[in-house]
């Protein structure tokens, strides 16, 4: 579904975000990173994109990048509990 939406309108960043969330759940982290980077390029940089990219970086062992994205997500939305939890994990 999201791939079709992207094919119809590749400028809509939310389609990239939603497909990336599915890819993370399927443990396709590198592919999710591509979509999350596209979402940012297309004009999105909200806490959900940054949080999910932080998770994907964490799952691929890119700890510094994960910490930065999770911290940036918290700057936008300080009450994002999942970001606090994951940022604490990557700071170990």
C-alpha cells in the first residue's frame, strides 16, 4: 500500500515514514533507514521520523547516530517515553 502511495506521489513524506515503520517491524532496518532519510529529504523532520530513524540506527549498531536522532526527537517532544528509554539504552 505505501509503496503504491510513494509511486503515485513520491513527494509525500508520510508515506515514507509509514513504510519505514512497517520495515522496522519486519526487521529490515537498512531499508527503513532509506525511507526515513527520504522522509526527511521530502520535508519531514518530526519526532516520529527522528525517533524511528534512531531505532533503526540502534538496531544496526550505529550508536552515535541513534543517540543524536533520539535526542533530537526529545527536543521536539520531551514527553516521548520510548525515545527516553531507547536513548538510555544507547548511552550505556
